[in-house]
């Protein structure tokens, strides 16, 4: 017998759970809603962590996600165990809570570099606001920063820290930054933007170890022997979905490491339990395959669909994933997809001007679209991805 029972239990204090809480009330839910998150802060947006919050132009309050006043929020509290059959959880406070419906939205954890020297001071990972606070403090007296990883975190952080007067180097395994998601053309553009603002970009490079004199990092040593001076290192080398609670509960884990869910975001084999955000590996009717995406708007959209279904709507999740990124105020782009492989890239506009569109085409159909500098029509691209349409002529 649980200590208490709520109508809707939201596990995880990120944007997916927070948006679900908002949507439950917007959809007319009158029952009790309890959101349990293990962080110090109530739910907030993570994108500012590499952008405005890191730059000091946005405050903590700007990142906060407003919740309806009648949603109960427990911070610094973990769900330690979930029993899907009994529909109960056990909290780190030892309290047991029963639920009618629940959302599992435990997000992701940063992947850690597995090389010598990672114990040295001055090596940072960015996931929570507190990580950005620590990085800001650490770069204050520093001149040289090395960002490891050529994806969003590495590129955005290098751009932001450059605007704070730091000399930044981005080190990546690939031939171009962001190449894995958007191809070599867009990657070359991103590299050009970074270099034009003084960021050094070292491609095809693997970090072999970190070295320091004493406790603090001073050098990044690359395979092949090249050495980069670094007073501060930021590693952005991907995340792993946080499926600890799900795994312990016996939920099905998918090939992409997330929690398997059907098109309505229902966890496989667990009555009343929904999955959202970075951990959700769901049957996407839009893509005709299983999809897991690690983006803010996608997590929010999952939260909305899950809320409706927790109230009995029985709706498939049909929103086309959307994502954006900013490199300081130097460049911005939006993306619709994810393409997951393509055989053709069609460009509209002039890549060198920073205002252009790339259509990612597979078998003659739009699989994704990237719009830089506000050039493209994102809503049209979403419709084409959803309908499996051909790219517009000229595209
Ligand atoms: C630095 C950074 C910058 C980003 N920038 C962008 C961007 O520009 N554009 C974009 O689209 N996306 C961006 N993202 C990605 C986006 O933030 C994530 O996709 C989004 O936060 C996922 O939301 P979520 O709710 O699934 O998970 P999370 O935001 O990770 O939230 C999950 C929460 O659950 C908590 N939790 C985990 N286990 C438990 C438990 N057992 N009990 C209680 N609580 C638990 C975690 O502590 C965490 O607070 C960025 C991410 C980071 C880290």
C-alpha cells in the first residue's frame, strides 16, 4: 500500500515533464499532479547553458519553466524504484507514491571521456545550470580553452566563450563540425563561421590524454602527438539516455538505448505509463520507424502528446521533430527531420552568405531540411517530411 496516490505522476524534472504538467492543466485535468526531479532547481530550459546563460546575458530566472501553481513539485528528490505492475514508485525520501497515470522522462546523462588525465581540475561537462556556473568561474582567469567534440555543445560553447574573450579550439574526430547530422557542406560552413571569428578547429583528431602540472589540466595531447595548451577543457562528446529507473523496472530498452514506446508514447507492457523526451524511443508514424531524438522542442512535444493520452485521447505522436542552434550571434540554424541517411542534398540560397536552405532527400522524398539565417520555410519542410513529399523545385 503506497503512502499516498496521485492522479498524474511525472518522473524527471526536465522540459518533457514540465511541458506535460502544463499541458495536463491546459487540457482540463483537475486531478493531482506531482512532478519529481532530482536536481536542485525546478524545471528549466537547457539550451541557455551553452548560450545566453553561459555568456551572462540571461539570468537563471530566464531559463525557468513556469508551472501551474497547483502542480506539486519535489526538487532534490529521486525516484529510486518504479513498479509498473503495482503502479507505484519509491522516492529517495522513502515515501511510496501510487499513480493512476505516470510519465517517465528521466532525460540523458553526459558521456564521459575515457582517457588518461580526466581526473584533473579544469575539465568540464555541460548538462545542468550549475555546470555553466562552474565553467564561468573557471574561465574567469583563463585564456585558452579547448572544447572536445564537434557537435552542438562543443561548437556553441566555443562560440560563446570566444565572445567572452577566450581563445578557443574545437577538437573533433570528424572531417567537419556537425557533419554527422547535416553533412559535409553544412559542416564546412559551420567551420568557416567559427574560424572567421577566431576559433581554431582541429578536425580528424582524437584526444589521447590530458596532462597537467599538479592537479590542474594544462595540455590536451592528441593521438599522433600534437599538444594543445588548455587552462580549461569542455567536453561535449554526447549523452546516454538515463534509463536506470526504467531498466530496474524491467521496461524494454531499445537498440538506441532509450525506453521503447508505441506511437502513443505508451511504455511497452506498462499500463498507464508514458515515456517522453531524450529517453523516448518510440514508433514514429511520421518516419515509419523507431526514433529517438535529443532536442528540447521534441521533448516538449512529447510532453504535450503524453498529457493528452494520460487523459484518454489515444493520440499518436505525429509532430515532426524540430531543432535549432545558435553560434553566439554569428550564425543560427533550424532543422527539421531527422533525416537518418540521405542520398542527395539540394541547396537553395548562398551558403557563404549564411542564409540558405539544405533539403536532405532520400529516394526523391524530403527526409530533412536545414534552414540557416532564417532562409527556409520550416513549416513547409515539416509538412513535406510528414507527407513524404518531394523537395520544392529549385530545392
Ligand atoms: C547544454 C545543452 C544545450 C542544449 N541546447 C539545445 C538547443 O539549442 N536546442 C535543442 O533543441 N536542444 C538542446 N539541448 C537538448 C535539450 O536540452 C534536451 O533534449 C532536453 O533537455 C531533453 O529534455 P528531457 O525532459 O527529456 O530531459 P532532461 O532535460 O535531461 O531532464 C530530465 C530530468 O530528470 C531528472 N531525473 C533523472 N532521473 C531521475 C530520477 N530517477 N528521479 C528524479 N529525477 C530524475 C534529471 O536529473 C533531469 O533533471 C541542449 C542540451 C544541453 C545539455
